[in-house]
C-alpha cells in the first residue's frame, strides 16, 4: 500500500503565529524566516510530528480583517508537491482588541475565514485570542467575549475544531497574563511550545475526521 502523503497544515495569524519577538515569519523575512526557530508553535508541532508540514503564515501586528484579506493567497492557493492544505489553524483578533475594535467586528472576520475555509473544503482548528500582560479589564472582557463565541461556533460546526490557546499560555492563578513572556505581549519560546501542546491533539482529531487515510 502506498504511503499517505504528509499533511500540509497552514498556521495563519498575527504575531502569536509568526513567533514574535524572537522569530520573524517567512512572510516577513522570505523565504525561510529569521531568528530563533523555537519561538513559533509551528516549530514545536513539526518537532513532535516530523511528518507534518506546518507553514508559518503569521504577520506581526495584523488585525483579523488584514489576515482575512490574504486568506486566499496564504491558505487556499498554497501547494506542496501539488497538494492543497489539509487543515488551517486560525488565531486572530488580539491586535483588533489592542486597537479598540469591537468583539462583534472580530467575530465577523473570523466567521468569514471559517466560511471561506469551508467552501474550499479545508477544516479549521480555531484558536482563542491569547492574553497580553498590559491588557485593561475592558480589553480582557472583549477577548473573553470573542473566545466564548469561538467555542460556541466550533460546537455548532463539525468542520471547526476548538483549541483554547489562551488557556495554554495563561499563568497559573492569573489566566489573563502570560505564563512566560520576554516582553509582556508575546509568549516566550516555551510559551509557543505550550501552544503547540494544546494545538496538537485538536489538529490530530481534525485530520483524522477529515482525512482518515493520513
């Protein structure tokens, strides 16, 4: 029996996908990115699963509408050995919160990305917005509102798997703060490792459901 092809997974998002501050993604520093490769969850996923190809398509500072605007280019049009992506991980919204946009605006952009992925028959793992240490109470409330919406959306749509990436990097006893951060805004390399630990079972389940021969 011929070996199943290695899964192609797209990691789509902002700085917390790109690997800021210690790593600059391949979109920001073509062709392979630059810096400490361990400062990105894509690295840790591939370390655990060498058969997975996880493409880092994060861009520091982008809002959810800006991420959505490049969805076709960076997800649907992506190919490896002629094969389309098997799955996309979407984590977006923290920059919207930081810039004062409403939770409802973020939810519209996320739903647009989920719908586009569905039309392209690409399953989604939906991660939650992660904390940053300088967030005010109002900002944390909006992040929790969006994250609860993501959880509810995934519960109602079989092609969207939920992953609480916020909880994965939250500090014990202080979940609205990062457990480990070099700048108070982004995870440390160990924080990105914790993200990968949370994402890995969600990705495995989604791949098994959508691509049982992988």
